[in-house]
C-alpha cells in the first residue's frame, strides 16, 4: 500500500529526519489558519497517490494566508489523474540551494535492499535513470548486517556531496534505513532532500510503499489505506480475500491460481475475446467466496459472459460447483456462463452443475472459444 | 534419477498439526513419500496421522529421524522463523509452501541460507513431484505420470494444467518443480534448469514463467549458452496491465520491465519454442 506524502514525512520526522514545519488540512479555512501560524511563504501541496502533482497544478506557493486559502480552495476541488484531492499539506516554503534524491528499495534480482542516491534530485528517479543513469549511485546492503557508517560516506562521496554535509547526510540515511526496516517498506524515498540556503538538510517530499504482506505487523497502517485509486469492485474483493483486478473487456473470469488466471485471460484474447477482469479465487476456495466472486464480476455492466476455469488441487471441484449454484440462486445472472472443471472432485462438481443450464467445456482452449462466442451472443 | 526428491527422501513436515499441514501430510504419505516426522512447538511427543512422531523442534526431529528434507506449512507470520530453524538444524533442502511472507523477511532468510549453503524452494510454491517416487508439496499426484520431461514453473495450478495436458497424450515427467510466485525466493529457473541439464532421466524441459522480474530473461541466456537439451516455454500474463500485481506478489510489470512480450522474445531468441497457450505444450515437445 502507498502512504501519502504527509504520512511518510511524519514517519521520517520520528526517525530524526528534518522535515519542513507544516500540517495537513481538509478545508481551505484550515489551510489559511495553518498559513497564519507558520507565517511567511507556504507551499500548498495536494495529497494524492500519483506522481506529477506539480505539473497538474496541484502544488502552489502562497505569499500570505489569504492566498493560501485561495489556492487551497482551488486544489481541494481538483482531480489529479482521476483521483480527487481530499487533503492538502501546508508546509513552510524552503529556500533551496541543492536538491538530492535518496531512496531505499528492494532489489529482487540481488535479493537485497538497494540504496539509490543522486545529485539530480527533484525529478522522478525513473526519469534520471533514463536520461542520466550515471548520475544514480547505487549500493546494496546486506539485510543481516544493516547499513554501516562507511557505506553512508561512500554514498555521500559518490554523489559529490560537499564534505561539510557528510555527517548530517549519514544520520538521515541511517534514519531512512530504520524507517525502511521498521515499516517493511518496499520503497522509502526522500525526493528532494534539499540543502537549504542556510545549510540544513531537509526532507521536502517523501514517499513510502508498504509491503501488503507485512500489514499484520502494522495494523495502524492498514487503517491509513487510501482506496481512492482502487475500483469499488477491487475493494469489495479484498474483503473476501479475493484478488480481483478490473479490466476493460466483456468476459468475466473466475479462476483458481494466479498463473492459471493470467493464462486464462491470455487464451481468451488469443481466441478473439477480451477479459473483463483478473480474478484468483485462491486455494481451497469455499462456496461463500465463489458466490462473492460472482457478485463482484456481475457488478460490471460490461460483462456479457463468464468463464469459470477451475483446476482442482487444494480447491475441490464440488465445493466450487456448490458456490456457483448458490451464487446463481442469489444473483440470478442473465449472461451465459461457460464452465470447465478439472482435477480434484471434478466429476462430482460437473454432476452438481448438470442441471444449472451452463455451457461446459473439456479443454481450456474450448472453454475460451465458447466464452468468446457466448459474449457475442452466438452461444447460449 | 530425478532431481531434489526421490524415494530416499526423508521428509519432515513443519506445521504438521495445522489443517493444511495435516491434510497434505496424508496426501504425501498416500503417494508413498517417506514422511519421517513432524514439528509443532508445544505438541512434541504426540503423533500425527497415527504413526508420524511430532517434535517440539526441528533439531530434535532431525536427531531422532535423520530427516534430510523439510516442508513448511506454517502461517506467513511464523514462516521465516521456521526456515531459519530448519537451516540451523542442518536440513539441506527446505520447501516452503506458505504464501504471503513479507519480502523483508525473505531477503534476510535468503542471505542467511546462502551463507550456510542450504537450498530453499519457494515460498508461495506448490512444492515438487517426482512421479512414482515422491511428492513433497501439494501438486495432485494423480495428474502426473513418470516420464522424461522436466518441468519448472512459477505458478501452481498452471503447472497442474500442463501436467494434465501431458498425461492426456501419454507424456510423463521426471520431476516437476514449482519455484513459486514471490519476488524473493530460494530457487530460480536457472538453478532448476542446470539440474535438469545434468539429470540423465530428463530429456526435455518445460519452463513456465510469468510477468515480473527478469528471471526468465536470465534463464534464456543460460539456455542459449549452457544447455543442450530442448526447452519449451510458456509465459503467463500477456494481457496483464502494467503496474498491477496479478495475484502473485512477484507478478507485476514495473518500470517498463518484466512484460510477457520481452520474456517471450528473449526465450525465442535463445531457441526456445514458446507455446501460445498451455495445451499447445505437448505438441511442441514432440
């Protein structure tokens, strides 16, 4: 899950990393009040979970509290890349002498955390990687040892940081390392880390991505989840422990196993159809889960047919068949359904579905071709 | 011959009294796997499935039973601890079925076991199957027959699909290995390809990959430079959108890399025949 800038910076601050004075506001009058308290120039920053906020007009500098209120009104009414702005961060404006990039992320190929730093801060690191890859300094850290002082100095020197800032930089890097570890982050990033004109190092912007698998260790973070960027069907699916991703096609898919679910989508496309979703009902799926999955698929008005591909292993074919029957009784779907059941208890499952008026298939290819025909109204 | 597991495998089940652990222990015993013991802390001294001794620790289990392989079914929050425990008790080959282990845990585990020279398969994998000899994991035994095809895969049920399609035309497998769908795991495609290349019982290989990471691209290079046996490939996720995790934590196209098209191109350039769908694999093996 992604954290907002203000949430990330609050965490950084707890770990000794200096951040600008400021607070988050949900209304323009709150923003005005914060600007009054801070005095001087303030930055009004939209809090949405996408990049490119500045270019979209979601970040503005205000010279006085009235201007802060006016900009906050504008920004709070905006949508950035389809996401509504619900909060703005009001920070004191910094005078910037230099911008640095500093981030720690998982390197899956190296099986180790990697620290990335660059003197070309303030722009997205992917952009720097494309245009000036030599400007990114990378260093892998053994996760059993953690970061050492010499490594911090190595990085400071690697990005040509003036020596007078090495100690402060080292403390910030070690703080960020502890944040990355304590929060099981997939990414902890300060961009930009600025050297101010009065020679302080301040984290002007922050970004954190938390490993969803670690949320059992961070219940307080789960409560902070912003679901604005997720489709309502995806949020509903999460409640039932289903992995669902909405797509643009018209054939709903219900499959057990992530790899098989992807392969089923691919074969639909190969057969001339378009999948409406990715859905993995997981191992050992119960009838209740299957019924929830069917409701979620049918909540999409584009869906013209449903393909069920169940390969029984831990998941039992008869259990899934019972779920399908329960869901049909409850939802009363009007679209044709193609079902393919193989593996554990598939025979029992097929017998249960014999009277359910479903189209059956033996092979995956046959199932996909029938689903495509059914979606076109050629097969009922 | 086969790779990693065979009829001499002496298996220990960590988490043997949980519902998943017990269910699959019974399945593995029924298949003929030698399950010599189980571990559930606090339940040592008891018995599972009537005649399998339960121990409080892996160390005690190894001392008593001479187990040489361990399989882990414990919940995600305790799974990393279980892997460390097995490695410290001297188990040389550990299979972890558990799904949902934090990546931070897995990075520490991987760096630790690499120092000890221990091999880990998984996590978030279906385990492995040497048809007719041993089943260590959750792959249904009845969908595979013994044969000369080595299979390595990142996906569970997709592997079953391939085994089933092969069986329909009378083709069997030497060993089938599920390496799992997590971004940081213990064993990758290349590790298994190397073993198949050296295994006299394996004549042909099927490699099943999916979107995310660069394992398949590296495997393609390995196949082109180091392998003599023919390889047939399949990559799932050709229709997957970028930036979305397709169920598996590792299956995500990010930063413009890890797409199915890139992987298929790399494999084809390495001389691998790539199937368009799983049921096409048997005909490409002929």
